[in-house]
C-alpha cells in the first residue's frame, strides 16, 4: 500500500487551522481552487467532492477528534480501490502550527498522480490559511 505524507507550517494558531479543517462540509473553502465543489450527504457523514481536474470522490468521515485536532476520512470513486486519509493540526507555538496530511491508497501505481494532486491541495490550503495570502 502506498503512503503519501505531506506536512507544512502555518503562521497561525493551531485552533484557527483546526477550525477550518474540522468543518468537513467546507473543504471547498479550505482548499479553494483545488476543490471546486463540496456537498454533504448522509446527515453530514459523507461529502461529495469535485476537484479542479473534474475528478469526483465520495469521502466518508471516519473520525473527528477535537482533542487531537485530527480528522480521518475514507474515499471511494475515481480509480483507487482503497483510500484512507488523515489530516492533523499540531501546535508548534502560540501563533504557529504544523499541518500533517497522510494518505494510504491502492493500487500503488496511483501514488505519483495522487501525490501531485495532494501537493496542489497543500498549496491551496496554505494560501487559504496564511493571513498575508488572503
């Protein structure tokens, strides 16, 4: 199983980054441009996400852990036979944090393409969450 790991630093308090990340139905605002649409289904337990390249995925919320500032979701649709991801915000100071995004997927051959997409997602989230970038 391929694992893709992305991390980046943010110059904002962990609580602010977590508030944006934990809003499961607003990933299109968190990663504007990377995600072009997001609609909640099944009483908020599932989101249908449309990406910049037209690809769609159905993402099911697995865990929303406020204490650890961590969200876990699984995805179906597209070409993956297995997709599980987590994102977590870790405080690194009073006004700074680290965003950690990890995805496990099958088949392994998808890792380069998904890794490139995730890098675009990182850039979109960094832009959305960095005050001077707004």
